């Protein structure tokens, strides 16, 4: 307990410049009795009320400790002797520890902006308790769809149109089961409040305690202005933010949240994954445990372009790169040029071969002629002297590194391999195809590898997977990201605002991915930070499950021998056919 007291004293001095003392004062700090530990104000008050009649309890937001100001040293000593190391509150792992302090903080609640974001309205008691119960009884979560695994086990149901979380889009040409008749009475209530739309898309989310949703702005191009969200079951705090402004909105059960205008188009909103929320009451701040919350979110599918005034957040003007000039321009600036800049640092981080690739190489017959397309620093060109290995890469910096290591390499583009047809016994291409920005270019690269492969020759391809969590196991990429963030509080919402990069020369806007986190988009820019702190953005197209296999089936000259998932990558082994059936 002395060690815990010392830690708390150091935190207090660091956070608020308040010193603890061994001599009794009228001021106390309960070291492990703060809001962050989940203790409620009411619970502490029940203990204190049995000891003294007058005191002030201050529970700072975001802290693991709290303060008690007594009228006298005698009262403080009474509390200290009764609580310190003796009292264990429900749900706590150990007893409470207390210290005397020279003073206390008077700041309890660090308030966010008090006013609602412009365009945001909250109607409390929008429906009755009986209507709430009726709605909840209509839901059978045992029939939840397959998207469950993509949402960190938050359960979801869609009606009207399915929301695709990988792209944050819906397909207006592929309607699904319509909004059930059991929910039609809600549309009547919406009409009474003057809403102009007949809503045709409904997403129902089920949040267990400890679950939330990352901060986001609903896609402009696919949904109309006003979005409605009805809260059922448990209450919770929803966080709104725009630039440096942050506003927390308490959503009671049966309340309807209306987002329109600026609140809908320009403010990010999300729910922090917590087991309890910190709320303000008449007596001060306290914690409120979350129960199971169900939200009904109604949207109207847009059939024309978005004409909002918030262009920096609008995806309507984001051009899809389909033409050769745009695609090659993007790859030149955000792949080729970047690798020239980072080649030395990149090579330092690419030393250890991946086991399953080594296994493939060791399975090749003695005397095999192997080509590594996109060989990088040549880490797969060494070892296994029973086969003859060559490499090629688009980066002259990486090619120079390979040549200094004595490897046989060529400087070329994977879309135009300078090798004869049917000249290679085996080909590997590791972490290359995902740098090509269109489906046609990715298909061309694979076709080139198959062209130079002899009949019955094998080709191994690795691409980055969008699914960085498979069978409840995080990839090395996610684990590395979590290790880098281990100092963050478990209660912190790590979903940062998604930043976008406008690429003027290509007339494109792409999201910038946050390293070490799950992928929210298929096409993005991923930062690479050099030792000097200089940051470069690399373009990636991450592959969804089945996408690589589908791409390979478009090549009639190969058969797929194996598809597998390997530490955040989709992998395929192809074999060139001896006879092609037209």
C-alpha cells in the first residue's frame, strides 16, 4: 500500500502540482477512488456520511484519485483512520488508500463546449417505455449477419440497403429487405416533427458495455442531409468534435438525436468504448454504468450529388482513379518516388524472411530458376543455394543495395517485365501488387508474371489484407501498433479523425491511414517515418477476403493451388497450365 500511495503522490504532483504530507491536514486524497476506477460519487458519499457531517468531495474528470476537504484536521484524521487500507468498495480489487495533502484541486469537471453543434437537436422521451419494449422485442440477434466480425463484435442489422463498412458506402442498385412494418409507426412520429424524408435505410446497432463506435462523419455522397438516431435500452455519452472543438452529448434512453446541416456534414461523432460514462449531476460529477444499448439509425439514400458547403469533408468531388495517366501519376509520386527516398531505411527494416515464404522456396526443386518481382533489398535472394535466383525492382535505390550484396537483379517495372515467355521455373512477388492503383494494373502485373512462367511453374503472391484481425487474433501489424500505444489509457477512444490528402496533380483525395490500426478504407496513403522524423506517404490498395483469388481467376492460363492468410496478408500460390482451354 505504501507503493501505491507513492505512485499516487507522484501523479498528483505531476498533474496538479499538489504535494502530499505525512502530517495531518484537513485535506485528503483518496489515491484509488477516482472516476477512472469506476467508483461512483454516491458510493463514496455513503461511506463519508457515516463518519462526518460536513465535507466537500471533488472528483476530477479523467483521474484515478479524488479529494475530500474537511472542516477540521480531526475530521480528516477520522476519515484517514477509518478508510486507509481498511475499506474495500464493491467492484474494487483492493482497499482504498488515503494521503494527506497540502491543498486540493477545486476543478472537478473539465467541460467541453456546452452548446450543441449547429444543426444538432435532441428530443427526449421521443417514444414511450411501452414502444421501446415493443421495438426491442422485435430483434433476434442470433440471426446477426456476417459483418459482425468486421465490427469488433458489435452486432448490427441493416434494412433497405446494406452499409458496407469497408468502403463506408451503400450500393443503391442492390436493395435488401425493406424496413419492417413493425417500425413504420416511427416514420409517422418523424412526420409529426416535420421531417421531410421517407427514410429508406435503417441500421440497428447493439452495443454491450465496453463497446463503442469510432468517430466518423456519415458519407456525404450516399445519404441525404438529416440523419436520425433513436436510443433504446441504456443511455450513453456521444462525443462530437470538429477541429479543436469537442462536445459531449448525453443520450438518454428513448431519445431521438437529429443531425442536420453542419452537425451532419462537418462534425465527427462517435462513442468511446467504455463500461461507464462520466456525467454531471446536481451534486457534481459521477460515473454511470452502461447497460446494453440499441440504436436505430434512419437515413435517406441520396440519388444525386451532394451540394453541401463543407467541401473539405465531402466525398462527392473525390475522383476515382480509372485512367492510366492518373493511376501512373499517383504511383509515381506516392510509390516510386517514396521508395527512392526511403530505400536505405526501408532496407534496414527488411532483414528477416517470413517463414511461409521460406517454406515455399525450400519446396522448389534443385536447379530451379526463380525470379523475385519487387525484390526490395533482396532478402529472399540469399540462402538456399540449390536454386538460382534473380530479382527485379522499380526502385534504383533498392537495386543498388542488392547489387552491393552481390545479387543478380534488374531495374524494371512489374507491368513490363523484360524476360522471355515461359522462361522462369518459379516467381514470387511479396508486398508489391498492393501498390498498383487500379484493378486493371494489378491484373496486368499478375499476367506478366504468369507470362514469363513456364508451364507447371509456380507463382507465390503476397498482398496486404484489409482484415488485420483473423479468427480473433491480431496480425503482427496490429500488435506492433498496440505496443506503441501501450502508455495510452484503456478508456481512451483511439479512433482519431481521419485525415485526407488532396492530390491536386491527380485530381484525387485519399484518406491517410493511422499506422498500427485496422484499415477503414481499401485505397489509402500510409505514412512511413524515417529516423530523422521526416514522413512520406505511400499509396496502398488493401485486399479484402476473396479479392485476390477473384483477380487471379481472370487469368485463363493459371490454376489456383492454394489461398491462405498469413499475418495480415492474403496469399496465393498459382500454377501455370500446360494446356489452355478457350
